[in-house]
C-alpha cells in the first residue's frame, strides 16, 4: 500500500486544482505577559511579533500547492492590510489568485501569550467576517471567475466557511460544472446540506450529526449516519474525519470502511487539519486514485499536520518521507 500511495503522491505534480471558498487571513499576535491590568481583571500582553498565514479556503489551497499541485484560488478579498498580506502569501507560494474585491478581508486574529519562561498559549480569538449574503454584483462576478478558472482544471475543491462565497450563485455554477463531468469535492462548516450533487464530501463527526440529525457516538451509529448523509447529498463518496478515531469512508453502494488514525504521536494543534485532509483527498481522487487510496493519503497527511503549531501545510516531501517509513 505504501508504494501505491507514493506513486499516487508523485502524480499530484501533474494536477491542476481550483479551490473555491472563503479566503481567510489567520492573524497571530504574540507577546509576553507578566501582570494583571489595573483597569480590568485581564492579563496585559506586551506585543513581540505578528504574523499572517493563510486560513480557511486559502489554507486548503496552500496545502494543495505544498503537495505539488498547480493551484488557483478563487474567492473575495478586501483591499486592506490583511488582504494584501494574503495576496503576498499566495505569491510566495506560487498560487494563482483570482479574487473579487470585497469591503474587507475575513480575518481571525489570535492573541498568544506566556510568561518569560513559559510557552505561549492562545488567550483570545477575534473574528472579523461577513455575516450577510454577498452583494449581487460580487456574486455575479464570482460566478464568472469560477467558470473561467475551471477551464482545464482536473478538480475543484469547495471550502465553505460561511463567509458567503459559496452562495446560491456559486453553487449553481459548481453544479453546472459537476454535471459536465468536472470532479468537485465539497467541505462546509455550516451548510453542507446545500452542497448536493457533487462527487465527494468531507464532514467531520459534528457536521455529519448536524446534517443527518442522527447520533455518531460509535462505529455502528456513524455508519448509519454516513449512509444517510451520502443519500441526502446525492454524492458518490463520503469521507468523515473522526479526530483520534481516524476516518470513515463510504462509497455509494458499498460498506463503511474505518481507517484508524495514522501514527501514535500526540497532536500539537488541530487548526486547519481539515483543510489538509481535504486537499490530499481531492488530489488523490484527481490523480486517479481509488477513494480508499485517496483517503489513506489524507489520513497520513492529517496525522502530520496536527504535529505543527498554527496553520501550516504538509509538504509533498514530508508526506513522501512518512510513507517511506510505513
């Protein structure tokens, strides 16, 4: 199996992937704290450094690029400081960006702090994001750029974080592309039930339970929920991520296959792990792998990314090295 997965991984370099979704700036502010404020019962953090990394659909794009694919990211970005930082990160990674202008950039600001001799911990997260449907003009432009970007692509990865990019207009365009034979895989934090008619979907256990209204507390219950979800989504393949319990894979007409979590090392940070899994799984399918082989690759990639702090991709070399040691 390891040699088969290695061959599949090497095929990623010949694949063109379009990532459609909510492009997020992950903004980290790090500092030191040694006292409590006299103004309120809160810690005072003295700023030491700041960093912007790619989050949301942008993280999925970064992971696909790190795995060797040629990647185009489609979404909306503001002409603000965070938007310019995201554009710069895409350029540094060689990711083609097709962004429609928006009033501001979706941003998650995390404040991490610790004492002089202690490790930093996340104290607070401040989200700045869109809670309303995108303006009609922006939605129309998005529909156009998705169609244009899809020409010549091997697959489309949809990463919906609820920021409005994957609205009615975008979904209609994606369904048209899927009906024409384009491989489309979907991942949605809050509205997976609206993404019907696509080849593959990747919920986690809470998302699966929310979609079906069924419990997922054990393997048997999860199998029932997965079967119901695949029917509701009118899809061909369902990959359910289960944290420390690994993954569950279901193909239309088949039985649920359970994949135990890869490795035994404890997770450091699960931020963005779903994006890594989705990128590896979609590329595995786009490269001609079976759903099982694609899921096996995604399982290993997911195990590697949680060993990294913050939002970070897994590279093709890291994945190849891990496969060589199996």
